[in-house]
C-alpha cells in the first residue's frame, strides 16, 4: 500500500528532513503535498530536499498571556523554490519578524512529530 502525499511529508519531517515535491514533467516545485502536479497535471511527483531558505511574505502576532507561553507569530514564507507555506519564525520576538526578512527553515520536534519552523537567516558575509 502506497502512502498518501501528506503521510509521506509527515514521515520525512518526523525523520528530521524537510522535503517538498517536484514535478518530473514541468520541473516546478509543489507545496502543499499533492498526488498530482497542480501546474501540468502530471502524476508521480518526486520528493526533494528543500533548501529551507525563504522570505517572509506576511506575518501576524498572536497575543497570549505570559503564563500561556507568551506571544508568537504566524508567517507566510515564500521558499526559494517558488512555493509558499505557513509556519512561524522563532528565536526572535514576534514583533521583530518583518515582511521581506530572509529566513532559514529547520525541522523541530514537538510531541514526537516533526514540523517546519524558521529562524532569521544569517546575513551574507556573516559567519554561521
């Protein structure tokens, strides 16, 4: 029995790998996980490692009391592969996440499940 695209995506994250799909026919990247290419209709999308680099397209701050974990952001990230995903930017206060900011993905483990979160990318010339 073959795994659904969503199940495969989650299994990759659970193993610590951030993968997205790419169409072997039109070569475009695809996200959210799908069974068919939304660009050309081809099947058999292949899984490729995402670069993890992207740019904040939009961001919102979710306000919570400090005892509930404090504020956090929800952001739309345009990956360099040409797809957009929803996530959050961590390691900075939520009000320091700005549109146009370069970010880098990492796979975090929460409750035994992998998920993609971002942090500010090192500026060019910075030593990582």
